C-alpha cells in the first residue's frame, strides 16, 4: 500500500483533509498526452516526463482516463483487465512508480473505473460466450432471447448512446445488451459477483496509492429486469434507477476505510435534484457539473446554472465542480466561437463556422470564471494551450465508434483527442521523441506550431502563461476555492460576484458577456485580467479578478 500521507508540500492540504472540495484537477487522456517510446501513442513514460510541467502549471491532481488492458475499441473504455496496464501505455510497475513520483511533487492521482460495461474480450464475457444459454456465466451479463418467430429481433428497441441498437446477437441465437458499442457488454449489477468484483477493483487501486476514483457512466448501472421500452413505464428502464445508489453507498464505505480518498461521478442528469442524490453524505464526494459545461456563453443562463448548482449542493454539503471541456465534448475554444455556444451531443454537426479569435477570447474569460467559483475545477489537457477542435481529420484516420456507428453522421470525438503539441515547428511537435518511427495516432494541425508549450512559455499574453498565473493566484488567495460567494449588482449580461476572504482579503470576479465595455466596480487593485482593460472599463468577452476597495 502507498502512503498518500507522504505527499510532498506544495500548497496541498494534508491527506486527512477533504482535498477534493477545492482542488484543480487536470485530465490526462494518456493516448494523446505525450509519447515516450516513439510508437505514436501517448504512454505513462510520456506522462512521467511531463510531471514537472504539471507541477509548474499549478494543478493539485491528475485524473487519468482508462489506461487498463483493452482492445481500444472505445479509447480504453472497453476494459478487459481492470488490474493491469495496457502494454501500449506501459505496465503496472511503471504506473505505481508514476503515482509515487506524482505524490512526491504534491500531485494527487485519480483513476477512471468503468463499471457499466467491460470489453467483449474480458475473460468473464468470453467464458459467458463459451458457456451458452442458461449458464451461470451468462448471468453476469444481460443475455436474452430475441423477439420474433425465430428470435431474430432484439429484445428491445433501445437506442445506443453511440447510435444504432443496444443488442448484439451471438452464434447460439441469444442477444447481449450494450448501452454503448457491441464491443462493450453491460454488466448485470443485480448479480452479487459483479458488485464484489468492482469493490475489489476499488481496493486494488486504493492500495496502490490512488487518491480518487472517477466513475464512468455512473447513472446507468441498474436496468429494469423486465426490459420495458423507453417511455412505456413510469421510470426509465436503465437511467438513474433508485437501486443504483446502493452501489455507491457500498463504494463510499470502502473509500472511508482508506481515508482521504474521493469518489467522483460522471452523472449526466439534467434534473438537478436527481443529480444531487448521488452526492448525499454516504455516496459520492463530487460529480461533474455537466450543466455548466453545456451552457451557452450567456450571462443569465450561466448565472442560473451557478445558482442551481450551489443551491442544490448546499443541502448535501457537497462541493460544486466546474468544467469547460473533456475528452467527449467539443473543445470550448471552438464552441465559444460558434453562433450556438452551448453543447449537446445531438447538436453536433459538420462544417459549423468557427471564429477562433472570438472563441479564444471567451475561453480566457471562461477559465477565470470557472476558477473563481466556489468548489473544485477540472481542466482538460490542452485547454491551457488554447487548442481548438480539429475538424478536418481524414475519415480513414478517425477511430471514434460514434463516428463509425453513425456512418459519419456524428462528427465523433476524435477532434478533441488530437495529440498535444509540446515543442518544435512541425509535427509531431515534441509529442513523440525526435526521430520516432511512427506518426502520432491522429494528425496535428500545422498551425499548432504557435501553440506548443515551448512557444508559449514566457509569452505574457499566451494562454499557457494566463493559466499559470491564474492557478498561482488561486492557490495564494484564501478567498478562492471552497467557500461562499455573493452576487453583485451588474448589467444583465455581466457576471459579477464577491468571494470573502480572511482579514478582508476578498476577491471580486467580473465577466463581461455583453457586446460593449462596462465600468468596473470600485476596487483597490487588479489581480489579473483575461485581456487588456480599457482604462476603468472591462471590454466585451473579458474577465478580471479584483481586490475590492
């Protein structure tokens, strides 16, 4: 077992504190972060080499997308061994060393657990296929006979989250359920062996020093065994069923055994009250605030999201989380440069015009808003470089199953997963070692030569230096992070609020989403602005942190 109490000091609270309440957490999609061995795919060696970069950026923790053994049918979210590292990323010993190195730099580590489904190559699923209908092995999954005269129709007409149906027929005629891709069969969480196995997986990673568990598709585990069609019964057949909370109460008890560990849920739940059910004191510690991520660049809408979030979290004493992008959604530099600045999976289309200059200006302001709000914040790799969605990836190079299952109708998620640019004037921009034999697994835009970490370092006006200054200020300003806030009177298209600090060291955040400059409130000092100020006025799509007068 790794002693997380040995984490080196770097403004990080002791392991006994609720560090997740105000941490800034950096999301690493390993495949696209940094390639250490030159095969064109990011790996743990690449992450280890860049841990000092992340320390200097000022983050508190890293959330790793799945790095387990997997056929990679869905970027690692099809897991065939939850206790080992896929050889394309490294091995378990290297992962353990990476956790130790991160802790030595004051960085905590969150691993991703995928409980709704596994890979069709998982040994338990392969055993179920071999055992045949009616076997105990098949009870671990959702095998059912088909409908129709010869069972030729799937058991339900449910629609997959990736497009198409949710059932695949096997050679003996039965069908198995997969809410995502056919390579990702759903576990049967009514079976005690499934629950015991996943509880053991949690202990396995906690024993290796993981500080937190991010829970993928957290609301989908439990299915109605009667398999009703969607809309034919009062409750949904597989989304947010009440019984799912028993799973997370058991997981919370395990986390409490270890102390200082956090459970973080991916909960796509538009109903804010149902969402916060997952954050009750005996369930998860935090969950991703998808409503904030999906909100349009509009002051009244953002203010409503903030109010709803803080108001619903208060009764369960859970910290809010703020996130602008991740590995599944359009990078917000691009989204904020479009006519429709909101995000939804159904709203994604091809060839949407983007004003990158406008999107970048808004992205700079948006991160100042997110980091000033009460609670914790998540940063997706590449946000700090100002990267945009890559939308001209050749069809033959795309790998996302959302693209393939919709025959290209959905643009897919490859555009936000393009490997990061670190240095140099041409691809692979330091992503792979010099002289690497293989190209990066997705092509990088030539224009990214101006957006490498090397090119931005020392450039006071760059996105990277803005992030470094922001995170440094957030660590050093006692008013920021977890705690109260109060809105200030402002124009309807301006967000203005005050964060009280000890000894009067308050911070005011003002974000101008209007079309023209607005007067700043009375203040003693400007701590930081996302762009140049116009005397005492704040330009459009600009944010500022102030010390009040």
